[in-house]
């Protein structure tokens, strides 16, 4: 799998998840290095997908919401 970031995460930062259908996923935290990838993703989803993801009539995901998505819980104090 190709990496979009040159930064290395500790093995503890990555976790595995198995869905109810048995699909196995590897999860890792997003970082500031993923900002361009996340921006591109949201520029290419349908209006219906945005509505599903945000439970509102969001038409565009701007700079500030993307930065908020990239902040870790440690940075926000939650």
C-alpha cells in the first residue's frame, strides 16, 4: 500500500479493525501531511455523500474543517 506521508508512525499508532462482514482494515491517525489528500477527497465526493457524512447540506469542506479533522485528540484536549 502506498504511503502519502514520509513521516513514520509508531506501531502503537496503527490499529486493526475487522468489520461485521469480515473485512480487515488497518487504521492509522491522519496528520498534517495528509491535508492535500483529504482536500482532494472532499473535492471529489458527491453532494449526497457530503450530506451523509456531515448530516447537513454541506456543499464544500473548507480549510478550517479539514485542519480540525487532522488535529489529534491530544491537541484538542478531548
